[in-house]
């Protein structure tokens, strides 16, 4: 129900937006310029299938190294794949494993550019048998609205499906969201609200 200003009889949309966590645009704010990826996703599908297979075969079998400044976090690369662009090969998709506090196993999918900048990453934490929590989902602001989030989700879902096939056990993906656009995105992808 909308909050109405009793004196003027007007809806205070700013207060409603702030209640949902939206913040006013600061003075002098300029949007980041949009950078086009120009990635040829279709032609690289077979390469991604092979990279997924390698990643799952290596999962739990590679030596992990401590991350700098995070002694309880160990990480290692499962597979790396060059992603073809329409003009050059300048992006790399990295599949990694992370173990935190000696128990939480995670699959990490990260897209980086030629200058080693992270363009997007998704992290799924294997919290319990057969359940993956998609805790972190990030796309750099200047690369948004190019369906990159959908591509990364497709790849993470395919990676977890490859894990399910390897283990012969069903796997489930869950996530939490407090942002309406994020919730709408996952609902549009077939996810269901199981707990409000």
C-alpha cells in the first residue's frame, strides 16, 4: 500500500523507494560508459563443455593455495578457457574451487578481460549435500544490460549439472535476494520463492 502525504494527498514515492533500499542519485553522478563485450558465445559452446568437464574432474583433486591476507581461504584453478570475441581473443573464463574454513567448498566462475579486470563472477557454495547456494553474483556496471548475467548463470547451472552427472546425484541451486530486480530476474529464469 502506498504511503500518502495527508496534507497534499500525494504519494511519496521517494520514501517508498528508500524503504526498499534504493538511494537517491548523488549530485554530480555520471553513469559509467557502457562497454560492449562482442563475445561470440555460440561458437565457443563446445569449448565450454570441455572446460566444464575438466573443471568437474579436477574439483576436489587439485592443490589449493591460501589467498593473500585470507589464511582460512584456499583457492585453485580448475580450468581456464579463452572466450572468442568477434574481433579477437581477449577474454578468459576461469573455473575455480575455493575452500573456506576447511569445509565450505565453492565453485567460482569468473570472466576477466585482457587487463585481468574482473568483468563478472558467480560463486556457488556447496553448503550441504546436493545443495548449492549462489551467494555471489556480480557483473561490472559498465557491462550490464548485455545479457551477461544470463550467460554467467547459464554457465554456472551447466557446471553444477555437470557435477550432478559426474556424481549421479540431483543437485539444487538456492539463493537469497533482497533486491526486487534480482528477484524478478531469477523468477523469469524459472526459480521459485520458497521462503519469504
